[in-house]
C-alpha cells in the first residue's frame, strides 16, 4: 500500500492511501492535534462515504489499537514483525527474571542493548504506552520491545526470562 503525504500549509498534513480492496482512506493531521479520517467508495475515489474526527488523545488510543499494542490476537503472541533489521517483539516477563522490580531506567536496555521499550501491558491489562525510565517491570508483565533480532534475544535471555542472572 502506497501512502501519499501532502503538506497542508496552515492546517497540517494529509495522508492518502488506497487499500488492497481499492478503498481510499484519507487522514488529515491538523496542527492543533485533531485527526480526521475519511473513507471513500471503492468505485468512486472522489465520493466520501464516511468520516470521523478524533482529538489527539483519541487518535493515539486508536493507533495503539490498530497497531496491536492494546490487543494482540492470541495467534500473534509469538509473531515478530520485521522491517529490514527492526523487529518488534512481545514478551511476557517470567518469574525470577533479572528485570523484575526494576525500572526501565535501572536496566538501561536502550544504552546497554540498543533496544527500546515501546509499551508495558500489566497483568491487570493496564497499558503503559511509551513508558518512561521510572516504569517498573513486574512478573507477568508483557513487554513490547523493538530493536535488532540479536539484541532482543539478549535482552530476553538476560533480563526477561527466568534464565537471566
């Protein structure tokens, strides 16, 4: 799917895409944080069928849902998404892992391993998107991390699985 990006001076940016099923989607990101999504008829790309407007907070929540951070189908629990050398991995922190009861800042995965923590999904399903260095890791948390495959394997082995330390 190709995405065409268009600058809208004084408004923001517009993104146009045609889906595999030939439906046109237009997303307008306003400078004030609003997002508008327009859905067009598959037979007439000039005829908008529907539209919806989100504030910044709503748009971020929707993106987390669509991106699979809020809910990951069970079939995808072990799936990795690779973009060239970038891999995104979901891993459930095991009991007795070295990272348990430590903050992201304490384990310093970004500097030590070149890995970024994208999200933490707590056992109670509370989601911490883009967690800061003070976010604590607990047993049973699902950690969403990205980096190169070898770096992710090292973090999982040394910090998130029971075999670490």
